[in-house]
């Protein structure tokens, strides 16, 4: 069994991005600029956004954090999105999800200029990705593809089973892995909450991607010997053993599943650290105007 070290891979990629930024600056170009909009005080969102801003600084980007209270109106948020769309100094921006219930996430996502949608959530980017056109690909699917690629894991002709059909992970990663590309060329099955006998299907997977946010859902008897297992789950559960007061739990029961695998991602330290570098990579692409 080989551990897929997302933390190290993410650190390597951050160095590559930092080098690319220093070359841009040497050439007299402006540093890429990422703006992040955060609404409210959700603990998870606060941590994610703080890490995104910190990592921007690490690689030499400019970053701006824009905060709103929970009671911000949809109109106010849409006005800010419009302002960021127009701001020539901002290359890309994200609106951290989830948003309060009185605000339509779809409306906000659709208001973002696809050219600045470094989250890759806009229907235009999802559509372009599906068609195999240049597009911003959302961070978690892009991070999974990058790990598979950097670990030289063969995907062509393999059966990939994805558990979960979310718009930001399950569905896009299933499309990417079925594309005529490298990595790609998989036969992909997507399982979800209405799939009967899930274990019968997951046991057929050469590559198993678990993205449902259900801690320990994937057990050893659901995994074929020699499978590649990618765990996207990051459920925060209270813990009195950690400084932060919580612990991250994956969708895979790591201790019993790992011995059966050829490769497996741990939680934390697997897919998680890759998501932020994917966002940074998209911001670099936006700064260099490489997609649009
Ligand atoms: N909430 C959870 N993950 C993400 C993400 O990748 N982007 C945004 N904007 N919100 C999120």
C-alpha cells in the first residue's frame, strides 16, 4: 500500500506556483490577485477562507478578504459580485459557500463573470469542462486529478466508482475521469443515496472515490484488493484530543481499508490540501489569461 501524500504534493505545487509568480514579477507583470467573499461566521468557512488567503501570500499573490454579516441582503451581495467582476485589479474571486438561506447560491454563482470564476462553479465553466474545452475546473476534482497524475496512477480502461453526486465533487470528477484524456478514459459508475447494494458496486472499483461526507462509510468489505481509494470526506467532529477541539473524519475507515489498497489518500493530508492549491493554480491561470 502506498500513501498518497496530498500535503507534500500541495507543498511542491505551491513552490511551482511561487516560482511562476516570481517570473511574472520579473517580467514586469502584476501579481495574480484573488479576492474571497465570506458571509457570516461559520467555523469551517472561516478556516477555509483564512487558509486560502494565507496561501495566497505564501505564493506571492495579492489577496483581498471581503466580509459580510449573516444578514447581508442578496442585492448587497450581488452588488459586490458585480463590483469584483468590473475590478480590473482582481483576476479571480470566490464567494465561500454555504450562504445563508435567504440568499440564492445559484443566483450568486451565475452572477460571477466566468472569466473570474476560479472556483469553477459557474454553469459556463462546468459546461466547458464537460465539453473538454479550456475551463476553470473546481478545486476538489482538479486536486484529485492532479494527485492521480502526479502518482502516475493508470486510469485508462479502469472501472472508477464515485460515491456521491454533488455539483462540486462527485459529478465533475466523474465527468473528468470518463473523458478522453490522461488521466481519464475510465468507465465510471456514480453511486448515491438512492443506489441499492452500493457495496456490490464499490467492490468492482479499480479506483474508488468517496465524496459523501459520511464518516467511515467505506469499510474494508466494500473495497477490492489492490484498489486505489481516494477519500474526499472532511467531516469535522468534536474531539477533546486536539487543540482545535475538533477532528477531521474521512468517508473511509482508513485503518481497515488501507491494507487492501494499492494507493490510498489519508484524511487529513490527502485531498484536502490539494483543493487550495487547485484554487491557487486557477488564480494563476486567470492572472495569465490562459483560459479565456
Ligand atoms: N465551500 C466548501 N468548499 C468550497 C469551495 O471550494 N469554494 C467555495 N466558494 N465554497 C466552498
